[in-house]
C-alpha cells in the first residue's frame, strides 16, 4: 500500500484535479490539494481512469516473445484445441515464462487486473495451472491475476478432468470454467451439472466459453441460467463470448438478455471481428454487467491480438460501429470498470475510498484515448507506481 499525492490529472477527461492516496486508497480529490506528508507525482494533465481490466484471456497460450510460430493449419475449433494440447510442450510454450510475458505486457499497457482461463486436461494434469500460479505469485504487487480452471479439451468426454478441476479449485483457482456443453461434450447436462456442482462446493464463480450460435447457443444459455437460479449463484456466473446473443432474432435475443440481467449473469466479450458478438449497447440498456478481454494473443490459434486493453476497446468500438464519443467512452469503461465488475471487484472506480488501481493516459478524452490507442503515462497498483512511461519501476520486475 502506498501514500502519494498525484497532481494534475483529469478523471475520465474532466477538470484537472489532484488525487491524494493514503494506504493505497483514494482519500481525497480536488484542485490544489495540500501535500502534507505525502510524496508528490505530477500527472502531466493526463486522462485518469481506473486500471484497465482484461477479464477474458489465456495467459498460458501465448507465443509472445518467442520465435515466430508459422501457422499452417486451417482447422476447426476442435482441431485447434487438439493441435495446441498435443504440441504446446514440443513448441516450448512454457506456462511460467509465457504467462509472465503476457501479464507484464498487460500491466505495462495500463492493466491492473486479469482473469485468465488456464487449460486443465488429462494430458498435462495441473502443470500448466501451476506455471500460471507461479506468475500470479511473482506479480502480486504489480497486477492481480484471477485463474479460471478451464477444461478446454472437454470435461465429460475426458474422464479424470473433473477431479483435476476439483484439485485446482482447492489450490488457488477462483473460478471454474466450461466450454460449449453441447458441441464439446455432447452432454450439456453432464458438463453443466459438474461445473455448477464444483462451483457450489468450492464457493467458486463460474465462467463458461459459449461459442455456440443460434438456437443451440440459446439452449445452453438457458441451461446456464436455470442452474444459476437454482443454486442462488446470481452475481457469480459469466458467459464468455456469448455468440448466440449476436445471432438470434431480436425478440429471442431480448428475452435472453432480460433474463441474464435479472439473474445478474455477466457477459465477457472479445469483440471478435469474425463472429456474431453480442451488441454492447443492448447489454448496457438492459443493465447487464459487461467486461472484455484480449482472449488468446499470438498463439497457435492465430497471429492476431495485442496484450493491451486500450487496443481491445478500439476493437470493441469498431466491431459495434461506434462513432459517438459517448459510445467510445463506454467501450473504454467496459475495458476498465466493466471488467472489474465481471470479476466481482466492487469499487473499481475513482470514488473516495476506492483502491487506487489507476491508469494515466496521454489523451484529451476517453474517446480520443480509444481511437488513438493513446500512450499510457503511468500505472498504479494500490497507489504504488508500477509503470512509468512504459518502464517498470521495480528492479526485480523484468521481462523473461
């Protein structure tokens, strides 16, 4: 925790103020505050926003910093999953090193929180999970990492996976994942009953990849909502991708969104350019909690993506056809406070008493920040400056 007087910043692009931070929390905000015993840092009239949040990524998969991976596959979803599972060790995708690279790049670009899905399967056991756990521990003072125990290769069809998920949840994973219950396991009841039973027994949250579109995706969405209601897990369930919400008739979509909002189920989107993504303004109007993530970054699935949530806000803006400044500002909010709300982190904002997880951006307004993917001047974690002008301030924080 840190004490600091951050001078000359503009919260969400408003008037220039000073921000007093005591014990890692925002204690006071106003023009020309007295410094008292606080050390001072000039914010250079930068835009001040809560720290950026990647609430849907895969720290264990990236080839970032490695030699270029030449992708010659034109595979199905199942084919990409199988190829990665079977070849990641031979390719040298070390989960400790690569998750560190990915997480540090997110922090360098203004992020203070990450929710990462981490593959758990019967080929690798908990080795990948343990590698990302080491990264989480090493970077605890730089960026918060929440781990989803993720059965990407399937759950019901791979006996022993449920037991591995159970063990991961007992050893540091905070969320239990699932994936396409119909398409992956061809047993929606079996997969979802297992996932929700694990969540109920461990007091864990749930985050399910749902790539399925149309009525198949609607069916699995309803099955998720039924279990959320039955177990009283309102506020603890996330549907990631939720492509069905972008591929159904309007009345069907509206009914699903209304029930999602009623049960306080969150949506995590990546704004995928080649998929039927949910429409942000519809979710906003219904009061649904929405966050965003970079998903996979330069991995065996494809060469795209950057570990930068301001870039992801730009992707969301373009994918949703945003032109108005207020809508671009909402895209930035989704990539900041929205992601924190998906992760269940209340008070990730600029109010008095909030934890001083902050990002300073060299931009005139939130819309300008998104459109320009503007430079990040500073990142603060619990009031401690961890990145200044793209460089980490702690000598022991180095890119592997």
